[in-house]
């Protein structure tokens, strides 16, 4: 039987998780045994809720399956491979470089390989930061870090509760938003200069309705083959470099 690969971003046991919550390390998700809200577990849940960490109640069987130590004590946590930043930090990044903000917003990317590849492209394209939602999205886990080929160390990532509210706040600071959508104007005919947020949707469903309604315009990547869509990270890369082309050479 093939041995399961160890996940260094997985913490188990009450004391280890309490220490992680006390430290400045960001946490992706907390799994607790269903119905177990006594003593130390209650403290863990309260501290995690205070920090806005996603908490899931799961069965003992699920915890036993995931456990690497076989001594999870009713709680398993997944910590981030890298700490998150605030949205303000991303804007400050652009300001310090003397550039119009260039931000990537990801609406429901759940594949860690796609997120890692997008971070890599964003770093290479000179984006100032990436914004992801706390729910319905993969976070900065070990697979994302590995796939990003080191970009996770340099590309600021903010995790927000509500993408639409974040967009509204950024609009007040002068940003325009373009989302990748098959029904939009061809991306090479779209003006992508100035302070801009590029919105990329999920692998299956694309950009959600509310997020799309809050975008100022849409951009489509024309398809000339028999397949009607691109992988999310490939689409993101193409659009990022069209933004670079227009900013630097347009």
C-alpha cells in the first residue's frame, strides 16, 4: 500500500492548534468533531471564530481518515503556506511602485494547481496583489505554494469575506473592474489601461452573477478551435499579459 504523503500544513491535537491560534500564523480551515464543543475544543472554536477562520464539523471517521498522527483529539487544522495581507497592503504596493493598481480577483478558484499557476503568472506580469474569498475557494495550501514555483513568497494575497463589497470599496479608490466572460468584447479590443481589477471566475461556472454585475465591462478570449473554453489559469495569464502589453506598449 502506498504511504500517504505527509502534509506539513496540517496540525493535529488541541495544544498544537491552540498555539497556532495564539501565533500570527494564518489558518485555512478548522475541522472539529461533530457535537464536541466542550472544554478546550470550545476555546479553539471561539478563537477560530474570532479570527474569521472557516470551521467545519465533521465525523470521527473523517478525522481518522485525515489524521497523520492518529492522535487528532477531535480537531485538525490546516494552516497557510504563507500569511495573507490586507487589501490596503496591495494598494500600498502599487503606490510604492508609482503604478496604477493592477489587482487580480479570483471568484471561486477551487483547484490548488490553478491558484498556484495564477500566482506565478501574476508575479511575472507585475500584478500588485491577488484577492480571494474566504469561502468557495482554495487557500494558500502546500500544493498552491509548490505549484506557484516560489511566487507565493512574493505575490501578496488578501483573503476577504465578500468579494462584491471589496470591489465596491476599491471602486471608491478609482479602480475599474473587468471580468473574463465568453460573451464579452474580444480582450484585444478592450481598453485595459489605468487602475484595474481583473476578475477570473471558477473553473466550472465562471464569474458568479453578483460579481459579474459589479464589473464595469467584460473581456472574452476568442476561441478558434473545437473546445469552447480555456483552463482558468491559462485564461488569467493571457488577460494579464494583455494588460501588460497595453500598459507598457499600447
